[in-house]
């Protein structure tokens, strides 16, 4: 079941530069983490019950590097927290939605995630994230 908006992902060339905007608003970077399987560094910024996730590519062939090259910096994905990412994954597949992974995998923060292609969702890359005990 989808529970809430977990975070909004923003593609940036540099976390060190981009964080200044959010810190100027009084928000705090909670953690910066490298996610090697995605070839990104991510900075999580607390914003009330939700978060802003800055995504900086760590390699030229990173999906986020490709996004920056074609679209420039800006909103990259919307993440919804779910209590059952396997169930959502199955249901979306059954209904013909295009998911990006063969099955939910571990993403930033160790959460289990699946992505839904923007061509399936009216232009929004969706991340579904199950937090478990974390
Ligand atoms: Co995300």
C-alpha cells in the first residue's frame, strides 16, 4: 500500500553546489551516501515529513549523468513510500506498467526499491520504496 510521498529526487551536477540552495532555506543535509550500483552520490535533506534527495552522478555512464546531459539539472523522480514493494511490483507488471528492475533491489539507505518508467506514468519517473524496519 502506498503510504506517502517519501522524497523528491533532483539531478544535480554537484551536491556541494546544490546543497547551498536548500541550506539557505534552513534545511539540513542529513546524510551523503554513495550508491555504487546506481553510480550516484545522494544527499538526503530533511523537509518536514518528507525529504529532498540530491543525485550527483559518479560516472559518465550513470543514468543520472545521461539525464543531466539530455534534460539538464532539475526534478528527476518522485518517490512514494510503500508497505509492500513486492506487491506493488507484481500488480503494476500485471497491469502492463513498465518497471525498470527485474525485481525490487536495494537502493539508498538500504531500502528496497522499484522504479516505474515515465512513459508508463504520464512523464514522472516513480520510485517505490519499502523502508522495512529502517
Ligand atoms: Co530516490
